[in-house]
């Protein structure tokens, strides 16, 4: 059975990764969009993004739109792979429980 990814497994980080991957392979998502989508505070989302960027699962690009700073986020190739592996590990867990439930 595959191991769960401890970085992604935390619920907010799992939702961040899911949202970024749902946006598309090379898509960028604005910090404010993600904050609203997940219902996080700036500080809470920022702390989780720090963990994900430290693991190189997420990249952040800062830019200005007019005079307003904007942060764009995207899942890296490493992050996409880690998320896919994590989902596969969850599916393994579910499958093993289904198999053991039908064996009884």
C-alpha cells in the first residue's frame, strides 16, 4: 500500500492542491481567488502555501496589476505528481477496506 503524503494530507493543503490541479496543468490561480474559494484568512492560507512552496509543490509569482500587487499560484510538476500519488494512496486505502468488507 502506498504511503500518504504528510505535506498534502493536511485538509487545507489538500484543498489547495486540488484547486490548483483543477485549474489545469499550466494554469495560475490568484491568491485572492484561492482564499475565497477555501474560506481561509490571508495568514492561514499564507502559512499553508509556505509549507507547499518549501516542498516545491507550489510555485508563486508576484506581479503588479496597475499599482496593485497580485500573487499567482500554480502547482509544480513535483506537486502534481505528489498529489496524484497521494490520491492513489487514498484509493488504495478505500479499496483495501472494500476488499476486507466483502471478505467477511
